[in-house]
C-alpha cells in the first residue's frame, strides 16, 4: 500500500467495499438535510411573498409617504402633488358598503379610482371605470355572487352622520347616524391580478369624488380628512438619483410624514412590525422538526458505523498488525463519515430544492390566495447551511464507532468480541435519567394544573418545559428499561415457536444497540403521536367552542322593519324555498324583537322567540335550550352582564300588548339575545310573525354550496332577505386545524422513516455478530425459513417496542399540552386518535418486517460449514 496519504486511500477503499451499508446511512442524512434545505427555501419564498403581498397594493408606485399617527391631511396630499418630479399622488383610504341585489347581500370594501394607473393594482376586466357619483366597478367574483353584470343596478346601504348633535337625557351630546340606501350602476368589472386585496375579499372602485363624499358623510361635522399613506408616482421612474432627490423633497414637504420609503422598504418594515421585529418564526417552527429528523438520523448513522466497524474487525486487526496506528484508524473512520456526510448532504440539498420546486409547480392548482414565484432562488445559505449541518451530524454520530475502531487490539480483533452489555452505563446516568423523567413529569403536571386553573400562558410554558425535560430523561434512560420491555414482549410472542423465542433472545444479546435503535423510532413516533393526540383533543375542544361561537349554521333574515322598530315577518314563499334546498337538514322559524325590561336602567332587551323543538333541531348546542319552556326566559350569561340582569330570578318584559313576568334560566349560549317562547312573546308584543329562518347544514354537504343554494332559492322569490352563513367561517377554522395537523405529522413522519432505516442496520449488525451462532443453528436443523422468521420477528419486536412506547408517551404528552393550552375554553376531553395509533403501529411492524429482508438474505446465503470455518 502506498505510503502517501495512506489514511485517505484506506478510507476510500473501505467505502467502495461498503457501498450498500453506507447507502442506508446516506439516505438517513440526505432526508434530514433535505428538510433543512427545503425549510430555508420555503422560508425565503414566504418572506418574499409576504413582502410582495404587502407592497402589492402600492402597484408600481415609486415611493410611499407614511404617517403612523394618521394625521396627514388634504393639504399634505396637495403638497406632495406639487413637489417637483412627482407625476401623480393619491391618498389611500377605503371604506365598507353594504351591497344588495336580489336578496343577496355583500359587505364590500371600496377604494377610489387611482389618478394614475401606476398607483392601483386593479385592472379593468370589462366595462369602464366609474365616471360619476352613482357608478361603481365591482370585482368579477362579487358581481357573480350578486348575479349582476355591467349596466345593472345594485343597492348600496350606508350610514350618514347627522348634521346636528342629539342631546341625551343627561345633557350629553352625540351624533346619531341615519341609514341611507341608494342605487349604483355597475360601470365595469375589475380584476386583482397580483392579489393585492385578497385578504380583504377584493375591492370595489368608486369615483374619487364619491369616495370624498362618502367619507365626509361618515365623519362628524368639523372633523377633517386624514391619511396614513400617500402613494407617489414619479416623472422618471427607475432613476435612482431622481428617486433620492424626490425622497428628500417629500420629506421636507410633508413634516407629518414618519417615512418616505420605496414599496419594498415599506413592506419590510410592515412585516417586521407584524412579527414583533422578527421574521423567523416559520423557520424556527419547521427547523425544529428538521432538527428532530437529524437527531434521529444521527442515531441511525451511529448504528451504521457500528455495523461497519464490526464488519471490518479482521481488516482492522490486520492493519494494526502491519503497523497502522490507532490515530490512523480513528481518522479513517472520521474521514469516511465526513465524505459520506458531504455527499449525502449535497444530495439532500438537491432533493430539498427539487421538492420545493415541485411544490411551486403544483401550487397553482390549489387556487392560493396569494401569488407565489414560479421557480426557487438558490443562495449560499441554502446550500452551505444544510451541508455544514449534515457533515457535523455525521461526524458526531461517528465519534463513538471511530473510538471503538481505534481501540481494536491487533490479536484480539482476529476473533469476534463478545456483545457489549449494560455495564458501563453508569449509576450517574441512571440518576440523571430518573431525576429528569420524574422531575419533568411533575413540572408538566403543574402546568396542566395551572391550565385548568385558568393560567394558560404560564401553564403552557410549564407543560412544554416539563414535557421536554421528562422526554430527555426517557431517552437518556432508555438503555436501562427499554430492553426489558422488549424482553417482556418477546416472552409473549415466544409461544409462537422456536423462531420467535430465538428472536426474543436476540433482542437481549446487545441491549444497548437494541435500545439505541428502538429509541430512534421512539422519538419519531412519540412526536407524531403527541401531535395527533393534541390535535385530536384540540379539535374536540375547538368543535365545542365553534358550536358555541356559531350556534346556527345559516340564517335568512328580513331586511325591512316595521313602525315599532322590529323586523317584519318573513314571507312564507321564502320559508318554503329554503326548506326545499338540498343540504339543509332543518329549518326553524324564529322571531327577533326588542322588549322593555321593567325596573331596569337599560330597558331594551333583544329577544328571540321560537319553540324549544325548533331551536333544538337547528342549534349546534341543542342541550342549551333544553330548559326553555313557556313562562321562562333563557338568559345567556353575557347578555345578563351586558344588560344588568345578573342575579335575577324573574324578569318582567313589557310591550304594546302588556307585560309578562318570566322565570330566569341561566344559559351558556354565546348569543346576544335572550330566548323565550312565541306564546310569551305574544303576551307583550302582538301580531309579530317569524322574521328569520335558522337552518342547519346536513353532515357531508359542502357549507358553501348549501348557502349558495339557499341564496339561489330565495332569489327566485323576489323577496328582499339577507342570507348569512356562519358555517362557512366555522368550516374554514376546521380546515386550518386539519391543514396544520397534516403538515406537522408529515414533517415528523420523516423522522419515523429515518428511524426505520436504523432497524435494518441493527438487524444487519446482529447477523454479523451471530454468524457462527446462526451456522450452528443451521447445522443442527434450523431451516432457512425459520432463520428468516427469527430475523423478521426480531425486527418487528424492535420496531413494535419503539412504536408502542412512543404512542403511549405521545398520548400523555399530547393530552397534557392540549389541557394546559385550551382549558380556558372549557373541558378538554382525552381523545385517543385510534385510527392514527393503529396506522403508526401497523407501519412500524410492517417496516420492521421489511427491514429484515436484506439481513435475512445475507444470513441464509452463508453455508453452515463455511460460517463455522470462518472463525
């Protein structure tokens, strides 16, 4: 062998002979580094997309003049327009208007038409821009929802402040408002190609004069208009010197301005303000899962190098005999780890980049609310950070095997060494593991108790801290107890035959390696189980909370009022139309009204009248109205607090027809009205018919489609009613929970995949260590199929133990975290996601079985006589 670079030559030669084994470790580290690279790339995309989303509303403006105090006036806007080099400038302002057509109601945001096309992200898709006070241009989807087009008329309802103040009974003055309805002509349809107003539901456009008039009508007399943002287009866009000169001139022209920035600069500041000055929350969140994947990969790599050292025991001994030093062997293993880490990390960077690019290619199919780039942008951190992390993790994992290789004695290494035992684990390790485990559990229990006591913030921190400390203790102490658990399960399966008994005994031959492999799987499964359990408990709690927040799926209400101020009765044709809509499971006729409360400082109380049976059929919390009956007033706690009715046993309600005294029944309903029966309502308010319809959406039906069906049905009745559907918002919350859960479980599932690679490595090392033993078993009659079965059961035992213990720990951690965080919303049920648990256990057992295939093939290929002679 050449004396020049002997360590490098030795290392490369050994790597060529161990390509298959190194590939397993390379896959593990490549997956981990792919996560880091993908996280950095996605973080960059999210950051740039966020900046683009914030700055999109400024379109092609050159500068943004901002005032945090919202004190810039019309005079400041005029000063900006008069500044040299400024081609156009607009003050940004928006308002809401209620648009109604054919019984369909939309609350629409409005902006004024820009004085220069560069200052607006909206483009004209059809028709013309508004030309007068009675014109409006609508987003195409809003026009479709209202079933109108260019040239049609839509009703607009807004509030106009009185010119004179109203004097209250106590002598104070305030300005009241009057509802005004006017007809607007749809002059055109607008498009928002850059999704600048996606989060606002799109923008309608009115003439600048109309916007000025509407804003003036909303303000109290004497109040001046004010702007927080003025966008500016320059005569010479793109000229840096001109831009800087204009920036200085505008700063001097508008003393109230707190900043004169480019749209990109403004977006950076806005995003930093929204995130508390930090834009790395997403990266921290996802990199935590990448860290888990790399830790598990490190355990797998350590086992892999133990396999390699065991395979090369004779080679190492011969090298020592011909003069190789301990340092050379040590450096050889570390060099091998560095080369493997570098190559696998480069592959991981490539895989991560390809995955993110594939995501960008398929993302448009999901109709995202914000625009995203078409291609990824590689940068030095995206390449170097994962590369460095991968190499360092691989080197750290290889330290112990390298030390073991360097300690190989020249003569002793010529025969296989006995399998290591638990000696040397040390009492100190046991004490530390015990203290961390039980101390952490105590802290976590305290966090749960604080969460139950209403101190959610402190409780969550304590639960997370305690859970983390206890889990570290569990992992550190796994070498003491996990092999015993495997042995106990092995005795249970031992009755299946000699192969199963041999497999159970084999798991105890090297308890430390069995513990290390099962621990890698334990980490991944625990985290997956924790997230699924916590999410399932959170989902159940959130469902209860959403039921309380949105007790009715959809409502059809009258938009007209009688002389007494109460809504008029809803026409029977509307009721029949709603009942016939597919997807509506029940319809309840309810009457909304106001009642005077005798002997009360706040005498006006909103009430809802309906039969208990009707309410129970449509409410998402039917038990809350179980106590409603004639002669009672169902009084939600919040309503009682708002109207000064707390602690009352009876309430007397008065109206044009007389008065009725009702027994008060407290309720947890999250509504703004009290409930009574129609019979009791008729006792003080006569001749009032149902003014609203409450309906529930049947399970399995799309809420948006059902509401659209209701809107279409009532539109055919030519009656003006308002259709609102809280179920859509409820459904959106549930979808967010499901999406977050899916992402988290997917991320953590990578750690499980990596851990399963370690099962195969452990079985391979077991085959190497038991070569002579397996040959003797074959010689005395053990068949090839029995040997395969032995290794299969061993792999399933190791994987099953790690998965089973991970599920148990995950259930405990998940429920504790959910309880500490969500107890303020109500009781947090202990929900076991049985389907997810079964899937995790099934995948682990199947993977353990699959992992045994290659080692079993190697074991049965060796002839008994040859294996015995090898010693």
